[in-house]
C-alpha cells in the first residue's frame, strides 16, 4: 500500500530554475553533466538498473508487502486553506501487471475520498529489485469533480517525458542515511524525497498496536522551507499504518482502520474495474499513458 500526499504545482518555476542550474554547458564539464542529478541531496542520484528486477513481480519487502488481493483502508482528515475535510483512501493490490520502462510492475489501485466523495482514482506501478528495494515506476491518477472525471494531468510514467522511477521503500532502511528519490517527473512538477526518520517505534491505530514501526520523513526540496513534511509509519509485515504532517499549511492525518483479504468475487471485480481504468487511460492521457503497454491479468 502506498499513500501519497496531494501534489501542488506552485513550485514549477523553482523547478525550472533548479534544472537550469543542474544543466552544464561548458565542454570541460560535459562528462559531469551526464551524471544523474542528486535531486534530494548528496547521495540521492537515481541509479536504475533494469537487470536488477524480477521478470514477474513478487513484492515481499517486510515494510512494503504487496500481496494481490489485499485491501487496506485508511481514514482521517486533511486540513488546508479551505478548511478541514474528512479523507479516506482504499488501497487494493490488484492481480494486474503492467510493463513500465521495460520492467513488469505490480498494479495497485487507490481510491481517494474527501467527505465521502471520490476525488481521485489512481493506478500505481511497483516492482521489487533483487536486493529487496521496492521501486515506484509511475502513476495514473484520474481526478474527479462533482462525481465526473476531470482528467489525469498528474500522470507520470518512468521513461516518458524525462520521468524517472524512484525508491518507494529501501530494502534495509536505517536511520542516519541520506535522503533518496521516491519519484521524479519534471513535466508535471513532481519530486518526492524520503529519509528514514525513526525506527523501533510503538504505534496504536484502530487496527491494533504495532511494535518496531519504521517512520519515513517525506518532503519536496523544491518547495519553500515552510511547506512542511509528511511522516509515514510502516509496520513490519503490514505496511503503512499511519500518516502525519509536520509544518505547512496543507496537512494530512490518517490511520489504518481496516485490512482484509478480498474473496474471489470481490477480487475479480477489482481487477475488472482497474482494467477499465487502464483502458480509459489511453484516451484520457494520450501523450503519456497511451504510450505504455496495456495492463495484463496475472495467470
């Protein structure tokens, strides 16, 4: 399960400035310019090796397990300039795979609700490296207004329009290690960075109390310093159990309230609806999503 904070695009001009700074124009430094930028700080350059991934996705990272048929529901509230809203996310690991940037990924279907109304339906694509790290290869988030599809302007796919896959969860996360890139998509003004903040925490939410909880601090270095950070709490064997915020005017607080393994009937329905969204994406996002192979139902 992967829950991402709502994205804001006010830092677009800042992004262009940073990219311009990263561009090396002199012949003497041309070789250095070929190195990937360290977008989240020293040591955070993205090193994506296609040979380091499985031919068939099997994601069993203990902090980020994605077993097909599992469904997680988190609820809470979002506080922003227009008030406080009840918020919930239903995240389901589908039985679908999709090839992204040459890698066969597992498809996760997230449904976001504000005050009980669907505002976003997202397909997200994950794969695990042979070392055990889970990578995010893209997202297709449909946005809804008043119950109607309004488009999917924040779609990004690794390998298209300079978007790059990033690490959703390290294989062996440890404190006192540098930040890392979770995903980067300059065409949609998107950059997420993560850093291990705490380990061995005790957290209680409606689904129970969890020991040995890992806390990841997430931030965007292109936003103003007062934009705030998001903190995500992961329990070994379960995954995300809690989301909090530190600073910033837009804050989100969520707790895991339900975990279930879908029965065959409900699982088939989820796969059917996720496939329908995948198909719809070829019309909604013709310049990005339509360039990908269609999702497939696993045997």
